[in-house]
C-alpha cells in the first residue's frame, strides 16, 4: 500500500527533552512538509523540503529542526527551545512541479504531549 | 500576511440537504484552492481542488471559485451524517512556492 506513515501515534515527553517525530512516504513524492495543529486552529507550516538535502523554514520554525537525507523520510525534532510543543503534528507530501505540487496528502499525525 | 477566512460554525444541516461552506482569501495572486475534510482526531483528507473560475463537480461535491470576489465555496449535496467533520480551505499562491495557507475550518454537523 502506498501512503504516508507517522510514528508514534501518541508521544509523551517531559519538558526540556528533545523528541524526534518520524515521517516516511512511499508515494515517490518529491516534496514533504511538517505542520502543527492546535485546537480550533488551522494548520501552520513548520518546515518544508522540495528536494533531498534541502529544506526551508515555514511560518513557525523556531524550536524545531528537520533533515532530509532520503527522499522517503523527513523527520522532525522538537527541541527544548520550543515554548509550547504540545500539539498535533502532521506530515504531508506532494509531487514536485505544478499543479500536482500543490496537492498535499497527509499522514495520520502524531499527537505530542509535553508535561 | 496572507489570510484565509472561514466561518468556524458549527453549520448544522438536516440529512439530505445541501451544505454550503465558504472561504475567502486575501492574496489576489492565489492560483490553487483546496478543500480538506478532517474528522475529529484524524488527519486532513484532500477531497477537492480547483484552479479555474467556475464550478468543478465530483460526485456529491461541487467546488466553486470566483477569483474576482476572492472566494471559494464547497457544496455538499444530499448531505449524510458521515459528512459531519471539519472542512478546511487551503490556498496556494502559485509559482515555485508550494506552501499552502489554511483556514481554521468550518465544523459541519449533518443531523439524521
């Protein structure tokens, strides 16, 4: 089955700890994205990558880091510098090149709780 | 700051009725428009996209785009209780930037 997988589904961490969220896709998509969603809020873009070994900051990159060493994988690290890390984290991917590049497909998400 | 506005709802319609969801956007250069459905606790699912002015139909769903008025809408005909979800509008401004700007979503409830 082709798709986007995110693990784990639920993650609990203590304040001050870094945590890495996994995102893998086997859709042969070129571009990958990370969003966070807070209750009652729209999705906000954290980082995106249009090609391997390259990524760009989104609207709320502070306190987060990413890597893109393989086309299939785009892990997100939530660092201790992120002030409000508790949220629903969503990974998405799309093909490169318009118009398909604008059609983003989402993984199931990781719900992170930091106490 | 590019903005996408949606009425948060909830929008409540009886089963079998037409549900109309609206979205306005601020960037006049926007070129691509998307509707996502998000069930409670789940991730968004892409259900419609539209690039040109006018209507686009897919089954019970119709997307309508009016670039002059900067709005896009989603009509759901013969609404079913399974359509109850939050509907997110997303807009892309085109070019080599593939970023989407999302609205906060409209909660739709279809009553049996």
